[in-house]
């Protein structure tokens, strides 16, 4: 009896050990991040950030080894947007692995954890933007350690509970550029600079729930230009293959690293999102012989040409062309600043009316508010969703615009709605390929405004949301 009990006990212990081992093998290590980004023509790319060797990925029951996109590295210090005394070399402590998911993939998993997969038709879309925590020399730092002042993690969880098919981020992921000042306790201990520790704190950790919920379309912002977070952008988020010389590691290659081809992501039912890289666009118009002029013009021409592929087009880039920002003038009164002048000047030289009739809705960030504009005449609607975590712009936009207010010459506003000093996310749910229902959610997911899109026109229930 004793020997039989011992034999049974050894078998039980062995079974328990195997169960624990299997559970450990299936669990994603806590320092790893996994996501799916969509690229040209909707190509889905699984990415995995890890300190271990690239793992296997199981796609529709078949096992494949993920490919190394970028090895761990301490890159040589390069010039940044900050003084050298407030800069440091970017340390990428983890390797980036990737695998192109074949069209029609039904399931994919890494270490037993399921990945979101692409769809033939996207009907529920979350839009967020400007999500990092702002720490910049010479300015009051955002309290990154306080979820009330830096709510991106809560916003990502609330957006994931909405069960989107797709997430669109309109740019500016990394804001922890400089050391937290000693006299500002709200950000003490925060990582800073452009290495993987800052990327993890500003994006991968707070975004985890939303990264697991759906594939992403990732638009590049000015905070991902080569003089800022461009090295991480190319390692982690750009959907295309990483090329030597387009990685922002050497300042001498910044013209290559700062500009990208435009591409389209099909949404199904003859709708699509066209993505344009405006990371390196300045505020003011460029001279004709400036090398950036040719690069930006080429990106714009590609984007506009791509819009002829579908009947309904969202055009997503970081800098709003047809939106407003607000600032305090010398007399202390709030004034309106129009949309990006450099892009407007290029568009005016290319055609009449800034955008062709094939562009229906503009999606942007950059201004740290939520905003909607509809126009009388031949202009697409503009939505700005720069309100998902970064320290908000608090200069008030007017509830009703002055009669002569135009974000671009000739762009007469018919309907205008805004939310200043409120954090949240935007959702778009398709009724058909010309009509979408839009909701604006606060940080907990409560709906605070509703809008409709019908072709190029949009209108919201509330003119202004009061936080």
C-alpha cells in the first residue's frame, strides 16, 4: 500500500510539474510586447519585442520562426531636438522580431497568447493620438506617475472594451524626451530619451490592452522624426521592412529616414485609409529648392493618387491641414491658428481646392484637443484626435467660430465641434461605405458627444464638450 501511494504521488508530482511547465511555456514574459500593424494594402505584420531569441509564431496551426527585424543595440548618440546636455544615446535593450501574416489568416499566437488578425472588412474603428507623457526641458512636466494626469492606460483599456476591429493612432507616441526636473515629483523616476525604456513606459505598457484587442494603423508624428523618436519608430512601428540608412541612426541619413511613401489600408466595401508621413513637415511653407519640398510633394502625390482606388477615403496624417489650434496673443486674448501652412502651400500648387473629390475625411492629431470641422464647398471633413494622454492644450477654442474664421483660405466652416482639456478616444462605426457613426468617449469610455459622417460632410450633436 505504501509503495502504491508513493508511486501515485510521484505521478501526481510529475503531472503537476508538466502542467506548470506548459503554463510557463504558454505565458508571454512580462517584459515582452506583441502587436499587429497593418501596412500597404492591409498587409498584417506581427511584431514582438523581447530580450530573448525570436520565438515561434503559430499561424493557422502551422509553426514558423519569427524573423529578427532589429537587434538589441546601444546606438551612438546623435543630434536630437534637445541640447546635447539634455540628450543621451538611445539604448534598445530588446530585439524586435516580426512575421508577415498571410492574407486570410484566421488565427495567430505566440507562446499560446492569441494575436489580433486582419479582417476583410473593418466596421468598428478606434482613433487615438498624442498618447505619450510630456517631459521636455524648459516646460512644466506632466505627472507621468499619476494616472489622473497621464490617463493613457485607462483610455487604452476603455477603448479595448469597445471591441474594435481596428485601431488608428494618428501620431506622437513618445514624449519623455528629457530628464524629469528635480522639483517636479509627479514624474520622478521616469525613463527619458529615445531608447526602449522610454518607449515601453510611454507606449507599450499603457497600450497593452488595446494592442491585444485589434490590429493597428500607425501614423507617424513629429515626435517620431529622426531628431526625436525616429530610431524607435523604424524599429518598432513602421509597417514596412527596415532598411539600413532609413533607421535614423545617423544624422547624415535623415532625409531618407524622415520621409516615407504613402500607402493605403483597405477597410472593405470600397473604403480605405490612406496614410501619409508628415513627421518632418515644418509649420511654415518651404522654399522651392528645399530638399524637403520634393520629398513632401512626392508623399502627397502618392497619397492623392491612392485615393482613386476606393469610393470612400480617410486620409490620415499627423499635422491637420484643415483644423484650428488656439494660443494666447500678446494682449492675453485667445486667438486661432490655422492648419499647417507648409502642407497647404504644397497642396495649392498641386491642384485647386487643396484636396480632390476622392478625399472624404481627414484624420489628424498634433493639436492636443478633439476637434471636428465640416465645410461648405469642396473640402473634406477634418477630425483631430490628439487627446489620448499627452498634456492637453488648455487655451480655449470658441464654442462658435467667428464668421471669418477659416483654417485655410476659402475653407468656409459649416459645422464645428471641439473638446478642450478632456482626455479620451474617438470611435467610428460603419453604416455603409459612405456613412459612419462617430462617438467621442472620455477616459473611462463614457460617450460625451456623437457625430455622423455622410460622404465629405460631418456634423456633431454638441458644438462643444465641457469637461
